[in-house]
C-alpha cells in the first residue's frame, strides 16, 4: 500500500493544526458561521439534518488494518459506535461534535487519513476498482494511477474552486466495478494495438438530477500524457462551466451543451498550449509510486485446494457464501472475499466499531492487512488463501458479517436519506429494509440471481438509482413520502440510465410492485438471463404492466 | 419554511443547531434552547416573534447556536408543517446505534 511521503505527512499535519485553530476561532466568535462553513467543508465536516457529519476520505477505497482499527476507535470514542461506507468508497460518521473534530482529525492524521476534498467544488476523492491488484482481469493495478491523481489533485490551487464538484474513477478491467461512465471523468486503463498501456478517457458522465452516461474524450491517451491532458480538460471546464446555476454547473452539462466534438476540440486546443513536461510525472516517480503497490508475498499454491473443496461439500451455508461472496484471484490458491454490509436487519453500508476491529484483525490474519471499501457499500479482503476461507467465514459469522448476498436482490445501494441527510426528500433506509425483508428467503434470492436495486432519498442520486436495474427515488408531496421507480439502469461497463415507469408508490405499494416485477421476470426469463437482460430483451411495457398490476 | 426573517404563516417556532454539539434545538417559552421539540415556544403573536428573532440572532452572535430559522407550525397538531421539519423533531426513524444499543465510549 502507498505510504505517505514527507510532503503528504506535512500537509495533513498542518491541516490538523489549521483546523484546530479555526474551530477555536469559531467557538470564541472570531470566525462567523459564514466564514467557518467553507473551512469545515474543506475537511469533510457537514451540518446535516440532526447533527454534524464527518466524511473521511478513503483514497481509491484502500484501507490498511491499522487505519480500519483507528476508524473503529473514532466510532467508539467520538461517535455512536458505528460508521457508514458511502457510494464513493468513503467513511462517514453521523454524530460527531464540533469540539471533538480537531482530535478526530489528529487521530486520522496519525494513520495517514483526513477529510480533504470530500466536500466542495474541487476534485473529490478518486475512486477505483475494489479488486485492484487482485483480479486477473486487469491490465495492471489501477491504484498507482489513482494515487498519482490523488497527489496531483490534492490542494491543486487552480482546481480548488471549480464550477462544481468533480469526481474521477479509474479501472483497469473491462468489467467496470467503479461506475466510471457515471463520473465527471472516468478512466479505463487499456492497451492499444501495439500493446502499449494507456488510458481511455471518458468525460461528462454523472447522476444527480440530470443523469448522463459519459462519452469518450480520447480512446487512447499515452500513459505519460495523463496529467497534462486532465489538466487541459479541467481548465476548459473551469473556464466554460456554468457558475450561474449550480444545477447546470457539472461538466456533464457543459459537454452536453457544447457537444462532445467541440468539447474535445477545446480540450485538444488547450492541451496544445501546455508544456506537458511541466506537469507530467517522470517515469522514475511513476515507478516509485507503483512500487508501493507491489504484490504482497503470495505463496506458490496449487489452483485448487482440497480442504477448501471438502468444506464446500461439508457445510452448505459456507458453500452458498462462497458461491456469492468470492471472486477469482489472479494468484493460484487465493480468492477475493467480499464482506457484505447488507444484513437483512441493518442499514446498507453501516458497520459497527466491533465489526471494524474484527475486519482489521481478519485482514491481518488472512489478507496481508489489506482492506477495500466498495461503491456497493461493502468491504473486500483482496488476498485470502483458499485454505483459509473456511476459518475466515467462521470468524465473520461471529460478528454477523457473513451475509451471503453479494450481487443479489438484498445487496441494495442506499443513501442515508431523510433519516440523516439535510438534502433528502424521503427516507431510503426503511425502504431498503422492507425490500430485503420481502425477499429474505435465500433460495428465492438465488433463484432471482444478479439484481441491482439502488435507492436514493432525493434527486441528487447519491444512492445511484439512475443506474439500478431497479432504481428507486424517494420524494415527498404534502407530507407524504412516495417512491418513483426506474427500470433498465446499468452501472456496469454497459452503463445505461434507467427509464421512469410512471406515477410513484407508497412504500407498501412499492414493495408489492417490485415483487410483481420480479415474479414476472422469473416467468419470462430465458436460460440464465439476468433481470436486466430480460428487461433489455422485452422492453419497458410488460415490466411496467407487472409493476402497476395491482 | 420561514427564514430567520420571519415571513411564515400561522404559529411559528424558532429552531437551530447547537454550535458545539450540532444537535437540533428549539427556542423555549423561557427563551432558552431545548433539544426537545415539546418544549418549543409556539406563537402567532408578532411582538413575541420579533423578540424570538432578536434572541435567535443574539445567540448566533454569541456562538451558542448556528443556522437559526423560523418554522411554520400546524395549529391543530402543534407539529411542524414541513415534512423535513417533522423529521428533525422526531430524529432518525432508523439509526444503527439505536438498533444495536451502541453509544459513545468516552
């Protein structure tokens, strides 16, 4: 894993000192709220519906066991004993007190963490594939590129006050586990015909109130041109992005209104004016960063493990967990383990301090101390020996982290909604719980197969409802919550925005409607077709009829 | 929702967040702040509303509270009119800490 250099260390420690003094000045009145608000937001501190909320950056979703233990300590000491994994792989605490935040930031800084750029109109925390460095699918580990972007974008003076926030995601596999096409800039690491590694740059994607799938800005960008080219792209956005209307200020609006061809020309023209060598990073520096992400010392093991196979036959529950929660590892004898944070009775993405400590201990024991957070609001242990899987599973059961529903209908993405968020218009957590309960039968979940339900409590779409196979948007009218349904969204490499079905439902009607929808799918699906495949084959009309057939 | 510059209709209450701890509070009949909405002063009397506004601004200037604003109150139920404000009164309908009996360990 990347270790902060002296510069990183100095910046984070200085920020803690600055913010500590700023809080003191706020408390004694030398700073007004209007003056203090942008300063606290620069450190991830929001004032939400009921209390402050602190968002902690988890760069490209990579955490060490030490960092996870520190998050557990913070959850216990300063919050209410739990944290929440967000759809941008960060961690949020829902109940910190302002007077404690300087100490929290110091505790975070002690393990190389902070809340920089988790708020505000800047380049936000860069996200990536939670299987990075572990999956055989990838061309290379995307984390060195993500780390390079983190260093470039951290406190970048020219891009600290963009027209609006700016989100970047990086993957290196054809399988998109970071929703790159719904980001301001999505980066796919690719090889050209000559076998050279470079970048496919996608621009202008986003969710929110105007969902748009990103378009190709450059099909192949040579590796050394990445930072200068992004610099040119951000300059164009900074110059032409709207500042008069925050709802039209994201780059997706600029790209759509300008047209991708003209926007590309503007970027290329700007790029031509740059002195790329002033911005580009030397191969030596890239190599230095990449070295931090070298593979751990994997043992040479056979691809198959007899004890693991025997346990699969012995223990049916373990076999079901393994079927859903494991992914293929690049190294023979290892597996990628997904830990579901979607138990039937708790909020999606929430993890208690006790569970955080357990995950940290298990990462030390079984996964080279490495942990990942996912945009699906789950956790990954990236490198587990197959021979250790059963022991790991037994330990996960002890802390109620052995839910075997990864990718199934109860693995729901869900924003905090009206229960916590100041922007929300309706609750989302109770809806996710009601759906998960309705489909709680494990056999039924498996029969349904891969299904992505995503729920947002307002049009800002933090719950990614636009790209859910079934997307749910919570709204409110005259004091009554209702839920609009979208169908046919896709967060994968085949990214698509779902279409609105029609009038909204009450929560009870919604769950019944989704059940009818799912039953209809089970009736009409062909072979191994997933819900989204059946929907794409048959179109909206029959699914809509099933949804509204009360 | 009214802003601090009172323009609302019907009974009004004044709400804010504690600066230090961040929790929601409402102005009480004795012009203190309470975390319990049941303690909130509700009035249609313009002269009282004016005094509430002065108190809110003063306490904001004294760095006791932040984000002070008036809310409209339903005359028959005494609850806030806006759905969002009803939620601020009730607190989260779901919180993992409540669900599992977790709390701060100081």
